[in-house]
C-alpha cells in the first residue's frame, strides 16, 4: 500500500505594519475638545432646568426685583474684554514674544478676577435680601447655572496663573504652547456660555 502525501505550499502572508506617526499633542487637543463637549452638555442641562423652573418664584422676588442690569453689563464687559486680551496673548505667543504674552495674560487674569469679584458681590447681595438658593426654584436654578459658570472662571484663573509660572520657568516650549491653546479654547468657551447666561437669564428676565 503506497501512501502519497501531497503538500500544498500556501504562501505565508505577512502584514507589514508601519507605525502611524501622529502630530505631537494631537491627542491632547482631541481630549480637550471632548471635555468641552461634555461641558456643553452640562450647561445645556442647567439652561434647560432654568427654562422649566425660571418662573417658579414661590411668591418671592423675581428678576425685576433682584437683578441690577447695569452691574451685570459691567461684569459682562470684563469677561468679553478678557477674551480680547487673551487673543493678544496668543498673537504674542505665535510671534515668540514671551514677555508681551505674559503681560497680556496678567491683564486677562485681572479681568477674570474682577468678573468673579462682582459675581460674588451679586450673590452676597441677593442672600442678604433673603433671596438665597433655597428661597424658590427660580433662585435655585439661577444660583446653579451662574455659580457653575463662576466656578469655571475660577478654575480658568487658577490654570492661567499655573501656566504663567510654567512659561516663566521653561519658556515657550511645545508643551506650554499646547496648554496655551487649550486654555484659549476654554476661556472663549466661557465667554460664549456667559453670553447665553446674560441673554437668557438676565435680559429676558427683565422683560
């Protein structure tokens, strides 16, 4: 009995994989965009809550009796101008002028702190009038929305100080320029949210 063995040669297939080189810092920017989108969802929920309960005053004071529109307009000016000064800081960074960039960042920081100071004054004044967050659903939603934005501005100011120290120590290295770009997106994002707050909460509330 003769046994024949047939051997079929199947060519081995080798997948040649080449490493994909992504630009340095690309994942950082993508991750930060994802964070901003999640922040958008959070503020969208807060706006929706305010839209639902914004007229539930529980026989208490409403926007016309509480809001000082002139003060809020000044505070809005502080934040909008700070966005412009941050833009000047970015231009100085792209030109490699570190000292000028630090000056514009310091001005931005002062404007951000001025915004926070007026917001704290507004909250303190409302609480003194007996219009704290526990007074009505309207005030609970108001303090939640405006206070959350204020906490974001506070975080932005802390980040700004930290970045200024890092730039002062290490200069405009690629890591610091990426941090500047992310902080710039964050700061302008806060401006956009505040325009919504100013329009939806304050202006419409006074009509």
